[in-house]
């Protein structure tokens, strides 16, 4: 009889904290602990939410009447602390400190701290798995941008994109190490990843490609520079325009794809045009990654919350089906991915990194990440 490992999963998002208990591959319980905007507005910074988020997780365990001493490990989402490899990292004091002092504030940085506190109390280890910055070290050719002062940044929806690959391989009965997928994560932001052998090879980041419900995506550089120096907007306002108020929001006044599709059904030609344009741009991003592996791609995977939209996925599939078979896998696999990733570590099927094993990037790279101010709400 195989050993039973019990894993607590902690995955904070912008307005909620997802928590779950797994016994091996089985999800015993999973809940979304919602946090009202009014309550979160009381905190002046992300780090100020630490005690609040920690109490929410402890409250979850208490409500579940779960004895934490039964845990085999704690799995946490990881944020931005430098350029890391995909996979698992053991949470130690250094990783905790770097998470707390991340140059890119987001609640995902709080998860390792909470996980380590709980793990220490019961004498087990805490891990992060596929952190936001876990795209690995790209080959030099993929890091070239066109301007030496601005290297490409490898930041994407790593956790859900790799999880979709693992699940697709399981469903297809294939060895993840022998597969190559192009994965489009469709959410409030859109990223597309080329994943070969379970490792990220190349990406289209959310500021390099398609517009999304609330992000502008790629913009003509000369016109963008002119707008930035026009005097009409502050730097903060410009950042907000391209991330938060761009895309469908800028054109249609809403980031709700369901509302956009209601308008289309009601005969709104502008909404239909913008919806088609977004689908076309996503399809172009997907196609752009094929040359990175000489076209040798097994499947295209469409995942994320917006993949629930049949109209959107059909419009994308129509344009890319000539390249490879398309698999639609809507929703998020993040909680499952955290649990199963750490389970593989516990079973000895994967080896967890420690930070000295995979050094963090230099200070100037952290500063570049900080200047970008990406939004990592898991959408």
C-alpha cells in the first residue's frame, strides 16, 4: 500500500485566498476564502496583509477541524524574487525574506511566509512550486529584444500553463518529457508559453502580444513614446492605461467578457469587432512561437478563465488549427498543480531546489522586474 501524504495548499489572489487539503492526488477539501474590497482597503501595502491572510488560513484549518500535525508538507504559490527555474523550491529563511522584500509587491509573495510558519510549527517542509518568475533561464537567442537596454523578461502564468501540460499529458497517455505544447493562458491578462519536455522554452508575455480584457498588450513603440511624453498622463496613469484600463476595457468600458458577448448577441458590431480582434491577436501569438521549435508542436492548449467562452476559443481555434491540434482546457489548475508538484517531491519523483542551487538574478535584474509592476492576480 502506497504511503499517504497530506498536503496543505495556500494560493492567495488579489481578493481571496484559496486553501485546500490533498491526500496524495485526492482533493479532500478546497475553499476560496473571500476578502471584501472594503476590508483589504484598510491595508496600505501588500505586506500589511500578512497577518490578515495568515489568520484566514489558520481559520480555514480550524473550521475544517484539521489537525495540522498530520501534514506531510505545505505547498504555496510563489511570487517574484528573481529569475528561478520552474518546479519546486524549498522555503527557507532566505526565500521568506526575499518574498517579504520582493520588488514586485503582490499577495503571492505572502504565501511562502505563511506556509513556512505553519510548516515549522508541525515539523515539516514548505515549498513553492512554479512561481510567477519560474520561467527558467532562456537560451540567449530568446532573450534578445531589439534594444540592449531592454532585455526580454520571462514572466508568465507559469503555474497554470505547466499544470495544463501535465494534465494534457495524463489525459493523452503521453510522457510529459517527450511532449511539446503551446499554451495560451486566457484571463484578465494573456500570456502564451512554449513548453517542451515540461520546461518553458519561449513565451509571449502580457506586454508583448495580444490585448486582453484589461491590458493593452503590444503597442506601436513610436506612438507609445509620443503618448508617454505628451504631457497628458503621468507615469502612473500610463502604467494604468496599459495594465488595468487597456484592451477591451479601453474600447468598450468593461473587462467582463460575458458582458461583451451579450452585446455581440444583441447586435453590437463594435463589441464583435473588438472580440474578433482579441481572438486574432491571441492566434498570432500562438503561431509566433512555432518557429522557436521549428514547428514541432504536438498540441495547442487554450486554458484560463476566458477559455470557458466557446465563442472566443472557436475564433482562436479557427485561425490556428492548421498548425496543430487544439485542446480547450478551461479554468485554472493552480491549486491542483501546487499539490501534485509537491507530491512529486515527497515521492522522490522531483527534486526541490534551494536558492543557492539556482542563484537569484543580480540586483539590476530585480530592479528591472520592479519597474515593470506586473499584475499577478492569477487571472
